[in-house]
């Protein structure tokens, strides 16, 4: 029996390092391409209308296809991707079933029975508008695929940090673009049929509420970047140096300035829900991140220092809101919560009660709502295309079946992020501020429709993908 030749069975270390660096470079290139496409989708008015929605979907397919060649080497990442695809397949399959003719009348929406009684013969569907449901399906699938792709691309610490910073830079660039457009190009059409500055600070987005959701996520990304340790500090674990008390470098100073600019821009939008919930989530994230920091010494003065810094973060958040939140507070004082939204929610709830189990079809709110619109409450003018409440609209479209699958996906996100809080140390700010982004969008979606804008949904999915990827990272022994 021949003994194996070690020169043949073992690859040279230099060759392995070149292969590893080549794979890392490939992943970073795909991450850059993914970020650019998401930024373009945001810039094109959030890709809310044709043909920009189709353009962004076509461009997004390129980095998604390139991600297929990335090997999934981490067990927990593979398990998370598997469950994500299972939940996506279950929800997509249910929505697709809503567009298939039903053999039983009891499963079909009552509107098809009404047509039959009126003498109009047609197939019966769960959805009241099968074509609209099929057209709306990519708005659900694409963000989920971006989330899965980020999990696959960020299986290493370096790529995860690179992806987070790339998304933050894109957010900064688009924030500056919003400011420049509002200040110097008022009245022009920028990927939209509505001129810039027609009524409020909306920038590149469809309205100020959507702009506020984008700015809130950008602020959260910058906040996490501000608290991330410098590269040279990660390998210095001396007892005399505390990362919290380290002076700001030039890079961190620039990030802090951009963070302050983003917060002020967020308040200038005058979006009551967006500005209030965004600043709340940002302040809570800072407090949680500071409170979870491990000081090198466990004496009373160190604990008091952490408590003082947490209190300072809270006071800073309230102080910024008090100093620059005048437009938001004036709208709250003068209008409160629009009565029209209460009326819309009541009508949406009536639509839910008609078909609570199966729903009326995903993405068919504009077709269903006129049947339940209260004329005395909402009048006869205007056209409601959104319920201004993601949960009610999603429940009205997919029913309890879709809501159960959506709750399972939300539970998976929360479980991953909360588990990552105890695992991470140097990258904990990414996990904390990702959870803050999830909290922000969950609160904001109760009053507006940020996640129903394709560009915002893609940006949020990328943020959650990187945050969950960091939470799932497996600790490795540091090389000598």
C-alpha cells in the first residue's frame, strides 16, 4: 500500500490564502453591486411606479444570480436560509393559489358569486383581482431574496462590516441628494410625475412619510457605524483602555456629523410617525448598545459611567427633538391623527371580516376598499390605494393563513437578533441597531406604508440581512 504524498494531498498555504482572498473579493464585488442597485431603486422615487419598478427588478436579478455561486459554509446560516426560503415558498405559494380558479364556491371570494347572480359567467378565485395579485407578488419575493443573499454574502466578519458600511454610505449619498434637490432644484421632475418641493420635504421619494422611513434607517446605520471599534482597536484588549471612552477619530467625527445632518433632515420632513418613531428607535438603540458594553473594570465608578452615558444618550435624543422637531410638533398639535385614517382602518377591518381566513387577494386593496368605504366619513373624492396600516392591509389581502406565515417570519427575525445580542462583542452595535431598524419599521408601518415601497423594502431587507448575518457569525480562533 502506497503512503499518501503530503505534497500532493495538502495544498500550499499561499495558494489557499490566494483562493480565500479571491473569494472574499468576489463577495465584496457582489455586495457593491447589490448596494448600487438598491441605491438606484431608492433614487428612482423608490421604484414605486412603472417603468422604474421593472428596471430595478431586472437590475437586481444580476447580483442575486451572482450570489448563487457563493458557498454556504456556516451551519446556522444554512439553516436560516433554509427556513427563510421555506417561509417565502409557503407565502408565495398561498398568494399564487389565490390566483387559481377554485373548484369550490366556499373558497372563492363572494364577489365572483355576485357576478354569477348578475348573469356574468367567470371563473371563481380567492383574489378579487387575480392579475393584480400576480403583479404584486415580486414586491414580496425580491426583498426576501435580498435578505437571503445578504446572509450568504456576509458569512465572514469582514464582509459583514463592509456590507453595513456600504449601505450606510449609500444612505448618506441619497440623503445629500435629497437636500440638494429640495434646496436648489425645486419644481423639477426627478423620476416622478410630481415636482420637487410641491408640498413638503420629500426629496427623491414619493412623499415625506416614505422619505422619513428611509432617513430613519440611514440614521440607524450611521449610529451603528459610529459605535463600531476601529480596526486597530479590535486587537487591543488592554485593561487601561475602554472603547467607550476612546476619543473620536477623524472618520468617526465625519460619521457623527452626517448622523446629525440625517437626524435634522428626518425632522424637516415633518412626518409625525416617521420622525417620532425614527428618533425613538435611534435613541433606544444607543441606550441599549451603551448599556450592554462590557467595561474592563467592574468597580462602581465604571457602572456609574455607563449609566451616565445611557442617560446622556436619552437626553441627547430628547434635546435634538426639542430643538429641531418644531415642524413635527406643530403638525401633531394642529392635526393630531388624521380622522381619515381611522375611517380607512374601519373600512379595511370590514373587508377583513368578509373573508377572514383566505383574504381578498394580495395587493388588491385599491380594488376591495371602495366596497367598504364610508362616504360620510371619507367623502366621495380621492382614491385610497393604501390602508396606511401594513398589518390591516396584509391581513385583508392574505387572510389569517398569510398572517400566520408572516408572524413566523417575524419571530425568526426577532429570535436571531436577540440571540446575537449575547454572542457579539465588537460587532454588537450592528445587531442592536438592526433590531432598532426592525422596531422602527414595525411601528411606522402601523401608520404609513414604507415597506410597500419597493426601494425602501429592499433597503430594509438588506439591513436585516446584514444584521442577522452578524448575529449568526461563529467565533473563530484568532490566528497567531
